[in-house]
C-alpha cells in the first residue's frame, strides 16, 4: 500500500479518482489516458458505483494489467458519494478527479505537479475542450479562451474570476493537494451540480493557485449525461447550491459579493431556462411554484447588486426572464448551443 510518508518529494504520489457508472462504452478511453501519463507515480482509484453494465469487469481487467490501479466495488450512491469514497481512501499528496466518460492529455499530471513543486501551488487549474460522444472535438465548445493568463493567483483573485465566468467549477478542471479537502470538505451527497457546492470552498482554502491555460481535459458531451438531462431535481439542487454560496460570501467574502451576485443571477436565470425545458416533468402545479420561487430569488439579488452592475449578457437574460419572455430566451440559448456544436478532426484518445 502506498505510504505518503515515504514519497519522493520531487515526485509525490498523485491519487486519481474515477467514479464509474454506466459508461462501459467510454471507460477504456478514460483509463488508457491515465495509465499512459508521462508522470508515473500514480494510484488510480476506480470506484465502481454499482454500475449495472460491463464496467465492473472492465475495472478488474485493467487492475490486472497495471499495479497502480485500485478497484473498489460499492453500492450505488451517486457521483458525489463515489468521489468522497475515493477521497477517503486516497494515499496521494495530490488528488485529481476525472469523469469516467472523458479523457485527458497524457502530460496533464506531469505538467501540473511540476508547477505545484516549482511554485508551491496548492491548486492548478487548466483548460478543457468539449467532444461529441464519438470523440470529435467541438470547435467552439470550450471555456479555454476565457482562461486568464498563466500565473499564481490568490484565492480571492481566483474566486473573483470564477464568479466573473472566467473559470468554471468543474471538479475535473483542477488538481489539488489532498490537505485542502481536510476532513470537512466533501461533495454533497444526493445533490446534482455538486461541483458548484464544493469547488469554491476548496479554492478559498488554498494559499497559492496556478492557472495553466492549456487544454488537458476532453469532456465528452453526451445527450444523456447528468448536466444535459433537464429535470426538476437539477433545478432544485442548483437553487440549493446558489443559496449556500450566497450565504458563504456574505459572511466570509463581502468584498467579492458584487461578483458573486452576478454569478448568482446568471445561475438563477439558467435554472428558469432548465425548468422551462423540463416543464412536463414537474408534478402538477410544482412547475409554477418553482418558477415563482426562482423569480423571487432573482429579483432579490438584482435589487441588491443593481441592474446596471450586472454583466451585459446576464442583464439581458435575467430581464427577459423576469418579463416572462422565457420561450424567446430559451430559443436564443438553444440556437447558441447549436452553433457551438461544430466539430473538427477527432482526437487520438
């Protein structure tokens, strides 16, 4: 069993956590991109979250091929539960979480850990690109062009960039020291959009955070993925996280509140769009109750920040939704998504 106390200080052990459920079609690509990392001092934790397909067998086969792989078969508890399960069993000085239907560049870990050592960084954030289900890169489906310049940032600067939409909260978009998780930061079990409720807490606790504006992660945009499945739960859970973030910032980071409130308005607006798209899935009368609650929260935050202090895109979307122009806002949003889903040559994942 790896012993953190005996690790080479220049090549610390990195724990890669892979929650797995229902992805047998993509799992080999994901694991292959991990075992071929140019940085070799890894432990790869495959967390079979009660997957009903061939994933358990695939995990065991890979473990026979590479001694760095540790497989855990557990009852289904959801993505957050599987990540937490892996974090609690990780021996590495650093932790990286990857989604099991995606893949990474083989130089990801080496480049990030080199920066951690050289610049004493607690967290390294990097870019990603979006791909179709068959691995073709979506031309404009990346947030990489928003990334700030490479460098070391303070937690407050990073959180400001997060709430300005320059960075995203995806758990797979950064490597972090395990000590940042400590004992009290874990992913919220039984909630979707769990990254929103966790990443800001990790980044707030770090001392030095590096942004590395290179694309290392390839996110496979599947039609039946959690984020693409519009349903009442994703709407309610996002509202839950927004309220928690609002409270945290009001109490701990009042100097960043105007940036966070803009973010809050942006996500509340997204919730209204998602609810409209999932309208028929809400129980009787519950859709209108949700919309009423969301609009109430939206107005309250706009009143606090002031309409003129919202970013232009957020302002247009929020005003349109409050004026009951939801169908038009949804149509524009869907058109933007459609235009962005242009592909270029497939990668060799």
